[in-house]
């Protein structure tokens, strides 16, 4: 029986593994190798690593883990898990099983892209979901915000912190009130309500939104606010509460049950890599304390 099994070797899982390795805990990290930001070329806002290639960051983290002999990183997907006496048992896609006294779920989320034909090819180049991640690089550029109703309205106002040239495209979705449209107008934001037929353009350079009735809209980039769902069903299967926004509600130190923790994007609304790393550390801290208590109370 290992001390801790970690489902997910992204930033959150690797960060937890590093701390637990330094605490000499017996840890196995299982990772299926599909991080949320697989389309991203540069990760921003991670102090001392601003602009690093996300794959490079994970490679660096994995290399660091190699210094800690009690930590193992295994490529593989956990397809099922169940609570057992004093821990959890997980099943891998290759049919193998493993057991740990504690389970940390750090499996991340999946974003749902807007259903605009042609959009997917621009994702990570000049279609983005997070201005904190990619807004700086698009500062002062002509931007489109994709969104409808209250969400689109709020998002368009948020984007003017990065550029004064913002157009809200509601794609035939929930209409804005007259007051909202007028308020956006006061801030120089025009609204196009017509349905978008297709996205064309050049990756990283220009996007062109094609309409049936009106001429194409050329912009440098488009920002949208994605719906998302858990990348793995493990947390829900084990009885964690997943909110309407698709994230797990975790308590102090990312704990959800006595022996179950959830960290990183899977568990949080501030979905930045450094926050995922920090949540991994918080969970590791509590896990080590719990392990130490169990070992010394007998
Ligand atoms: C396009 C894009 C750009 C971004 N840019 C930035 C940025 O510039 N700055 C920033 O701070 N943040 C950025 N983010 C957010 C950042 O990527 C996330 O906050 C971060 O990846 C969260 O780390 P995580 O470990 O929680 O999840 P992830 O990085 O998604 O890692 C989860 C890991 O778990 C694995 N996994 C899933 N299910 C299983 C399973 N059942 N068994 C085993 N393994 C499993 C996955 O394969 C994956 O490797 C961006 C996100 C996107 C989508």
C-alpha cells in the first residue's frame, strides 16, 4: 500500500508529488498525458517562468522529481477508483490495480469550445479563453469577445483593461438589455448579434468572422469564456460535489473526504498554473501531516 496515489501529473499533481517526495513519502503519480493547455505555446504569469513552453515546464518538474526516490511517475490513465478500508484502490486502463492510503485527484478540466465552424484551429494561437494568460500579448489589438447575455456583457467590459478596441459578438445567443448595450457603447464596445457562420483567417495573425448578412469582421484575436467539465469522472464517482461550473468543491487544504483530496483546475475557479501548483502544495502539506499522525498515534 503506497502512502499517496496521485491521479494526474499536471502542475497540481507534480507539485504535490515534489513536496511529498521531500517528506520521504511513498508516492505514485499516474498521468494520461493530456493537460488542459495542450494547445498553448507559452505559459504566462508563473513567477520566474513567465512565457515558458508548458511542455518544458512539465519536463522540468518531472526531472526534479527524479531526485526523490520515493516518488514514481507512471504514464497511465486511472479509469476507476473505490474506497477501501484505510485508503483507495485504483484501476488503470491496462487492467492493473494499485492501492494508496490517500488519493489526490489532480486530473484537471476540459474546456468546451464555442460551436463556430473553423474556430478550433485558432485555439491557442489567437483564440483564447483567459486574458490573464494571454491578454498582455494581445494588448491594444483589435479584439472580439465571444459571449452572450450577462456573461458576454461582463467579459467584454473586462477585456477593455487590455485593449480599448473590443467588439462583443453574441453569435445569435441570449440578447443583451438595452441598458447593457448602451453601457457597452459608452465604453466604446460595439455589439454584433448576428450568428457567426464560420471563422477564417491566419493562425496567430488574424481571425475573420464570417456572417451571412454583414461583411466579415477582422480581428487580431478572440476571447471566449468556456464551459468546462471534469477531465476524469473519478471525483464525482467517489462522491465529491461537482458544481454547475464543472469544478469540485474542496475544503481546507483541498480535502474533500478523510482520505480524498482534489487540487488544481479540477477544484478551483482561479484556474492558473501557479494556483494549481499552490493547491498541490496545500494538499501535500495536509497529506503529510495526516500520514505522520497515523504513523505516530499507534
Ligand atoms: C489554452 C490554455 C492556455 C493557458 N495558459 C495559461 C497561462 O498562460 N498561464 C497560466 O497560469 N495558466 C494557463 N492556463 C491554465 C493552466 O493550463 C491550468 O491552470 C493548469 O494546467 C492546471 O493544472 P492541473 O494540474 O490542475 O491540470 P492539467 O494541467 O490539465 O493536468 C491534469 C493532468 O491529469 C491527467 N489526467 C486526467 N485524467 C486522468 C486520469 N483519469 N488518470 C491519470 N491522469 C489523468 C491529464 O492527462 C493531465 O496531464 C491555460 C489553459 C489553457 C487551456
